[in-house]
């Protein structure tokens, strides 16, 4: 096993909390201009982040597919922003950097959990 069950459980709670913080950030973006994103984008990501809280805490099997799509979208969006900030201002956008580093860790935990649950389901049959 790559990650122990205790570490996975802790990380799932950490990712749920990070998703809550992202939801609060985007909820704030609906009412106040916090960046250049339109209000509708903030509204969508409030829903996405709330679903991620549910996904990390309950971990339904379909969540991993949703998360993979989200990870690709975040790499595209935050990756572009990180590169643009570096090229224009020679600054690191730390939120984008954190997203790009942390999301794959979430995916690794979800894959490990999925594999463990799949093995358990297979043994019951």
C-alpha cells in the first residue's frame, strides 16, 4: 500500500477543509471583485467545491472521475495563470502553485482508496 489508511483519512479531511476554503473564496467572489473571474465562474466553483467536500468525505466511486476532470481543468487554468504571472511579473502565484501541487496528492489518495475498496469488493464475491 502506497499510503496508510490513517494518512489517507487525515488527507481526505484536509482536502475537504481546503475545498471549504476554496468555496468560501469563490462565494466571496460572487459579491466582491476579488480577481478578474466573472461572477458566474465563482458561482460554478462554489458548487464544485461543495461537491468536493462531499466527495472527499464520502468518496463515492464516481467522484474519482469528476476529480480527474477537475484536476485537468485546474492544471489548464491555474497552470496558465502561474506561467502568465511569472512571464509578466516574475512572481509566483502561490495559490496556483499550491493547487498544482496538492491536487495530484488528492488524486493519489482517491486512487489508493478506490483500489482498496475495489479489492475489498472483489474479495466479497
